C-alpha cells in the first residue's frame, strides 16, 4: 500500500489530522480543526510548501470539518484512515479494522474513557460518512500495554472488581512508548533489550519495555495515575478522596476536577501548566515554580527506578514528548537523581539535543546504560499500524 494514510485524532470539539506517506521522509500535510460546534470553529494547518493557513468554519460539526480537511489534502487521496483511540480496554491488543463489532466494543468500554471514546466514535461516524468505502483502522493507546503481566496490571482490590468490572491498570501513550523504544533498538548498538521510556508532555508517563513488549507503565485505569503532569496530580494517597469529601464536603466531580485540571505543575506553581514558563520562573527565583520543577523531576526519577524492577537488564532510558525532547534541565535533574544506575550523560550533548533532534547523550566510550532523546512520532506509528492492519486483512 503506497498511497498515504490519513491519521485522525477526534476530540469532542476538535479533529487533529496528518496525511502520511509510506516514505517517512515525505512532507506531511497536517492541521487541526478546533472549537467545532461553535461560532469560532476553524481549521488551521500547513500546506506542502510549509505555509500556514487558518480557515474559519463557523458552526461546523465534525463531518463539515472533515470535508474542509479533505479539500486541504491537495488532491492526494488517502488509501486508509487511522483513528487514534484512547481506550481499547482488554479487547484490543493491536490495531483493528473498524467494522460494526469493533464500534460496538469501543462503545461498550466508553465508561473507562468517558471524555475520549464517545468523541472518537463521533469522529469515526463522521469519517465513514465523508470517506465511504475507505478502510478505517482503530489504533489504541492502551494496546501496547496489553503485554503487562498480572503483577503489574492488577490493583490489590477484591477480585470481583477486576473480573466483573475490569478494574485494572491499562496504561496509555502506548503508540509513543512503542515508537521510541523500537527506534532506540534500531539506533543503539544494544538493540531491543531493556528500555525505560519517559514520555513527558502535557500528559506524562513512563514505561519499562523488554524486547519491544511493555512490562509495566506508570498510568493505570485512567491517565491520572503516576507522574506529575501539566494539570494532573498523578499519584496521590487513595485515601485523599474520602478525606476531601468528609473534611471539605467536596463532591466526587469537584475532586475529579481538582485532580485532573487544577493540580500538577499548575497546582504546585500556582502559575502555569507550561513547563517553559515553570522553568523560567524557577530560574528567576519563584518558589512555587522551583517546587513544581523539583517534584516533577523527583517523581519521574522515582518512577523510572521503580519500573526498573520490571526489566532483567537495563540498556537505557529514553526521553520524549514536548518536555523530554526540549528540556535539558529536566533531563539533567532526573539523571542526577539516579546515580546508582551508572548513567554517564554528557552535559554538552544534553544542552544541544533540543527541537526535534534525535540522539544519544552519553560521553563517548561509556559502556553503562545509555541516555537517549528520541522525538516521538505517534502519528507516524498510527499510520504504520494502519497500513499493516489493512495489508494483513
Ligand atoms: P506535548 O504535550 O508533548 O506537546 O508537550 C507540551 C509540554 O512541553 C509543555 O509543558 C511545554 O511547556 C513543554 N515544552 C515545549 N518546549 C519546551 C522547552 N523548550 N523547554 C521546556 N519545556 C518545553
């Protein structure tokens, strides 16, 4: 299949798209339709000459936005569409060709991802209307972590909560962890051994990967578990919810809102969820931002150290995501907190590896575990899995 794949990520009021050729070097047409359903709906993107455009789409719905996107594909006809789907529960261990039964299964697990899965389904319905006859593939954020063994995915809760209600750890950012660990296996002399990955963006998660298979990861039933994120708290005492309810009278919705939208870097700094600003403020002495940076880095190091238990040997750590790819400060702090791992990061390489650069940060001749920066390519991975799924059906 040589024709391009259209990768789509549908939110409740947005559609992110990228048209991806089978040649990974070919330029991508990409953009974002946002604020759908409102007067301010618009489509932003870049054409193949790299020029930006913004097109107002007042009151457009998903289907109308897709028609506008279709017109921006410069007459390149996609051979298939790959949808990013956040939650595949235990049903999907790999990408799936979308048919009625796949749609019904995604619907049946909507309770596990109430903000995402219904929006993805609306996107699939609109896409089927606008592109009838094109094969459509669902690529799940959770699928890569379906190799977790029970000791990593089970919570220590009564059995029935798992067997009857599927309450377990699922993990997310699977396409990113899969992509960067596979890429490290290609680039490093060490191949596909034991890698720790740190996807650090607005959402953050770590993963332990052995032979291209996820062994453990920091996110759980929902993407709230684990690391400190832009606005998410990550791990808290499970007793916190009852405490806040009993002592402050907060409802479950209020608690959920605080933990998901008002915590993390934003909550600790009292200023912002944006790491660039946190770093600037911390460097100029702002106490909340300094604390936010400290807690953020300490929790990443602690998570990587904990996840190392899942690997027979450690070949290296990989940083990715907006922060992992661009913040020498965060990488330096995290590596400094793991002296017993025997990393040997070259500070000059750390400082120089930003803005999409891929590379190993070690001093030459170092034989211990490696430190890599690998820019993630979730869309490229979704296109690759989509192609593979269509070709094997
Ligand atoms: P993502 O969700 O992967 O797009 O990542 C978003 C996060 O990356 C935000 O917290 C940004 O502040 C952060 N980020 C982007 N560029 C930089 C940079 N140069 N230094 C530090 N953080 C950055």
